[in-house]
C-alpha cells in the first residue's frame, strides 16, 4: 500500500476519498476494454437516402445553411462557397464545386458537379441557377430521378417553373430500371 493511502486511512472520514479513487480506477479499467470490444463488432454506417422526409415549416422563410471548404461573403449581400459546397434548407439541398448565393435575389448559382435534391427528387448537371424559396431556375445537362415513381432520364436543360412543374429540353424519360 502506498504511503499516501496509509496516511489517508489514519484520518477520520478518509474512506470516502479511497472509495472515490477505487470507483474511478474501476471505471477506467473497465472502460479500457471497450474500444477493443467495439472494434470487433460490425460497425453500423449511416447512409444518405432521398426517402428521408423533412418537415417544411409553414409560412415565412426557412433557415438557410451553407457549408464548404472555403466560404467568403458580404453580410446580407452575397455568399460564395467553394470546394464541396452545400446549401440546405428544409426540402432542398444544392451541392456543387462552387455555389454563390445572392441574398437580395434569393438566387443560388451552382457550377461544377451540380446536385440538387428537392423533396426527394434528384437532379444532377454541370451548372445551374435556382431561386431558392420559389424553386424556379434551371440546370444544364441534367440527369434526374423522381422519388414518387422512380422515373428517371436526362436532357440538355431542365427549367424549373415552380416546385411542381418543370420543362426538360431534349429529354429522355423512363420508369424502367
């Protein structure tokens, strides 16, 4: 036994510090085996899915979140996101190599590997522009897949008229896999 523990044992009420020390030692000792046990089990991985539903708030503008490797901007004017750029709001995700968001016009301009998910419907293309709140704009060289029936295709340009309507130029469309 260490001299420190002997001297503590001689004092009245010294059992509590020893009990706390023993409890802490037990937690550390038992916890040390946990990482090895956890690594041996098959790890569960989270996967992204367009089937996830998001609740869109009623009335008013929904909050807008941006992320990327490099973000610059001018407050209440313009935000530029470069490298793994992402803009999100409930019901809408826009990803690209580069995004510019103009707060005054509510327009997001995307260039390079554009990916848009609007309520589960997915669109990809080379570049595009979306008025975020109204969901109107366009994507060039799009491929698309609709959540409701799995229909998919491609075209030279898709014009989003509103959240429920779009016009696709030089389009192909199928529900076949």
